């Protein structure tokens, strides 16, 4: 029996050595095989399947699959470090922390799972699947919209902003009645205007970054709806504390159009026409505080209406303009429009790889805070921005000081 085994081993030395050579060549030729076509690799696998091996040692195919898995594990973290860039940004965007690493995941006791992976995760996106405008003359680009549509959009955003600034000054006409009804001093009653301006200053810190993520339309119309609710809340306030709280939060949400309309004009107009559009928009911004006290004084002078109707009318005006905005206003933020375009193309063509640069942006609170909180402060430290902001603050302060002090001035004159 032993001699028979020795003869079989002696008669087949070539096959054993060939098997070893094939296994070794499989290890050596692995980098070359990765660059070959799928058909060539599949034919080699079929040949190895018919090759003679003892069944205990791994075949060439098993070795190649093992080597491929180990190399992919080593290369995946390096490939994942490649970051995407958002539309209009040249700086790389940092990767946000995963949900499984957050404190919220620990509170909700999510199970510990391995990092997400995919066989094609190491492949970078190619430029041929990125959706963009069809050149500078693409009619889908907001700057190429018809003039009528641009004017309509500008007018509606201007009216929305005017209704927001209207609410800031309409309150001042009923200051004396508010002080008498809630048994507070006249100086304390003026706090309603002060808190409104304070909310105007804090709101842009939130609505400006949201407009860069979700688009102009959603970041303006949604806060305005909430501001309308607070306007009616001020009208039905049962105590002075409720009135002050609703005034503050009404201003916080109503500051969205004041902040984001400038971005809308930048999306619609080229630099040659942007100054003219800004001049018309500035008239709407200043028109609200000027018209608000005049109309509100008529409600206060009518004994059957009183100061509460200044807030009722403000809410009705804002609701009417918001209803018109929903009908006439389209999204004009170019990256968001490209997202809509890519979504439509994916459904129509069935090519689910189509996407935009904007969709590659992994949004993080840290990056938004750096861009919209730290960068404005850095700009404020420059001489030009500081002087312009100082002058604008002075003019704004004079305007609202007149609203609070006109009753005392005209009373002294009389």
C-alpha cells in the first residue's frame, strides 16, 4: 500500500508542482488580475475550478478572494478620507460624526453595528454623473428667468419683508393703551418694541444657514407662518408677560425674509442689475416701519378697536402676503434647483447615480457655525464692514427711537 502511494506521488510530481506554482502565481499576479476585464477573470476561475488540488489547501480563487477582502479593509479607511465639496465651495468639507457615536445614540441604546460599507464604496464619483446647468444660458438658471418672473419674485419677497418690519412698528401706536391695560409704566410698555428688535437681531443667525441648506423659499415661508401665529398670539395676550414673549418670538421668526431676501436678489440678478434691485428692496424694508404706526394709529383712535387690532391687522396682512407667496414664489437657490433637476432625471431615466455636488455635502453643525457665526464676526473686524455696520445701526436706532419717543415730543409741543 505504501509503495503504491509512493508510485502515485512519483508519477505525478509535475501536477503537484504545477499546483504550487499556480497558487504562488495567483498571489503574484493578483495586482495584475485586478486590472483585467471581468470575462478574463471569470475564465481563469473556471480553469482553476477544474485544476487538481487536494481539497484541504485553499484554491487559487479562494486565495484571491481572501487577499481582495484584506486589501479592501486596509484601503477603505484611506479611501473614505476623500471628501466631497459642495456647489460653489472650493474648500473640502469635513465629515460629520456618525449617528452611532453621538450621545443621542447612547441615550436611545442603539445596538453597536459595524461601520457601513459597500463593495463600491472605494470608488470615487465620476464627473459624468454630476448634474449641472446646461451652460450659462440655461433658462433653468435663476439669472436667466424672464424679467417678469424676476420682478414678481422680488416684489413678493419685498412685501413679505415689509410685513415683517410692519409688525416691528405697529406696536408703538398702542403703547399708552397697553400700559394702562396691564398696569405698567409707559417706559416698560416700550419694551415690546425693544424685544422685537432683539429678536430681529438673533433670528438671522439661524435662518441664514438654513437658507443655504434647504433653499430660500422654505427658509422664508416656514418661519413667516410661525411669525403669523405669534402675531395673533400678541393680539389675544392675557398678561404683559405673554405679550412680551410673543413679540420676541414673532420677531425671531419674522426676521427670516429680512435676512434671506438679499440672497434671493443675488440669485436672480447679475451684478450689473443687483444694485437697482437692492434699492427697490430697501424701500420695502423702510416702508414697513414708516407705514405701520400710521395705520395702527387709526385702530388705536377707534374706541371699538383699540391696540389689539393693531396686532390682529398685522397677522391678517402677513397671512395674506404669505398666501400669495405660496402661489407665486418659486425656489431660486441654484444648488437646490439642481437637486430638483437630478431627482427628476433619476426617476425619468432610471439612472440612480445621477446627483449634484450639493448632495455630496455632509452638513455639520460645526461647519455651519464656522461659516455663519464666526465668519461674520471676522468680517465685522475689518474697517469697511465695521463702519458700514456702525452707520446702519445708528440709522436703525434713530428710526425706532422716534417710534418710541414721538408721543412724548408731540405731547410737549401741544
